[in-house]
């Protein structure tokens, strides 16, 4: 959902996009004007280097529910940093998860009492991915973008409006509509076209 919206937003702004998936036969509808669809594996540096060659920036929206979270996200972070460096791509945007944001200094959403164990495990994978990025000796200019720790609206139309914060959950009015994947994509492509944040985690919200 996030990846599809990012592709659509980038193409709408006139960018040429390569959409990388494990099985292109399952995503043929992604191919079209401005979009090349290719097979790739985000956990393999050689695959990342091959598909990234000739590009300016990469967005990682990949997730797998059939692989342990920590193994997948940590493996992807290492492979992306190595593969993008090999390909000469200097900018990486990673879509994070809102449960790794802080509710208070040093207190993450997924550490709250009663937080569901299975979702905490999934969130910990993202947290370890962020740790890999933070501690890596790399020239890649990375950024992790985390939406609110709620279910995003996959149907809402693009408003083009969003707020950016630091590593804490952005306060939101209790009656506010859920943040949308469409506006998450706007934030991502805005950051590509006019980079303002570097080597950090940022929160975005409506």
C-alpha cells in the first residue's frame, strides 16, 4: 500500500520509477507509463545493486510476514546500504512504523504495558533496522519516515498536507481522520525532491 502510493505520487510528478517486487507476475498492474517493473530481493546486496544502478534514490517499503521480523528488516538494512553503495545511489528513504516512535523521551510505543506481543515483535524488527542504519559506517544519506502508530487510511484521497516531527508521536486531535497512505507518499516524494532530513527518524502525521 505505501509502495504503490509512492510509485503513483512519483510518477504524477514526472519521475521515472523502477518498482521492485519479488514476483512481477503478481504485480503487472504496476507497470505502465513512467514505471518499469522488475524482480529483486531487498535482502540481497547483489540484487539491490543490480536494480538500483542508474537511479538517484531508493525507497524501501518492503515487508514480509512469513519471515521473522528482526531477520527480515535487519537483513534488508544491511543489503540496502551495501547494494546502494555498490550502485552509486546515495539516498535511501525507509518507511518505518509508528510503534517505534516515542511517547516520552526514551519510551517507545511498543514498550507500553499490554502492547500486543506479536505486534511488539514486528515493531522490534523495525527498531533493529533503525539501529543498523544509525550505527552503519556508510556514505548513504538515509532517512526513516514513520507514520502514526495507527492503521492508515488506504482509501482516502490525497490532500497534500502533513506535519513532520522528530522521534516522538505527533499529537493528533482525537476526532481527526486517520493519516492516509496517499499523504505519506506526498511526504516521501517531497523529501526526495527537497531533502530536509538526514540520517534520522522522523514522524509524519496529518
